[in-house]
C-alpha cells in the first residue's frame, strides 16, 4: 500500500524582535539597542514618545516685535497677465514635463512584474472594483492603499517610493506605519496579512480594502 505524502509550503514569519529593534533605531531615534531590552516586550512600551516641553518664551522681547502684536493681514489674491493674443492658461504647463500619474504607474508596474491581476488583488488585499475605479477615473488613493499596492506588487524600496510619489506621498521616519512597512520591504517580506497583523497590534490603520 503506497503512502501518500503531503507537502506543505513553509510560511515565513516575520522576526518581530528584529522589527522592534528597527523601530527603536529608525522611529525612536536611539543610537543603539538597549542591552536590557527583553525580547518578549510588547512594542507599545517602546513607541510611547513623550512630547518635548515647550521652550520658554521671552515675552518681553516678543512684545517689541510689532508684527506679533498686530492682527494678521487678510490675504490678497494676486493675478498676472501674459502679453500676447494667443495666451492660454494651459500653456503654463507642458504635459510632456509631467510625471506619469499613479494609475499609469500602477498599470506599468503590473506589466513589468508580470503579475496576474487576480493575484495582485489578493496579495494587495484590494478589490477588482477598487482597481477599476482608480484606473478608469485616475483616482488618487489613500496612502494605505498605495502601500497595499506596493506590497501586492512586491516592490523594492525605491519602487515603493516612486509609486508613493505618483500619488503625492512619501515614506517618513516620523510615521510608525512607514517605518514598519520599510522594514518588511527591506527584508523582502511581502505578506500583507502578516503586515496587517503587526499594524493591528500597534493600533495603526491596516493596508488594503477588503478587511
């Protein structure tokens, strides 16, 4: 009697300890990892940032500045005129100099990565309707959706920054979500479920739409 052997694909799990150390260095700005840090410690104990006290203001000196004692002046809109009978506001912009739109960049990346759309929807936690709306109507999505696209496409850090830029965003070391996403991308770990699990533990907005 022949025995049947089932092969199970091992699922990589993120090294949370490594992620916590990354947050300490890149988000909290520590120069080194504390020696007494416990591996089992919850991340929440390391992301509590105390606001710096407001600096003492020398009110005597401020009173000497007239502009600080006067109410702000109303803003006056300015206009300009370009000579010539063929003037058109559209001529102020050269379409050839504009970057590709987010929708164009997304479509181009899907072609370059040769990823079926159905797999992309699943990997990015997005719906087909959301994708169609973005492409057809040239919609600028929210940042968490752009990051979901980056994960679904398995983009590297440079590609992710470019895709974010097309939608008017950037990766920032002052945003905990961005630091976490950076760690996952740098470690080539594009599992959106694992990423959302970490974001959920940190009480941060999740990536994707179909939650």
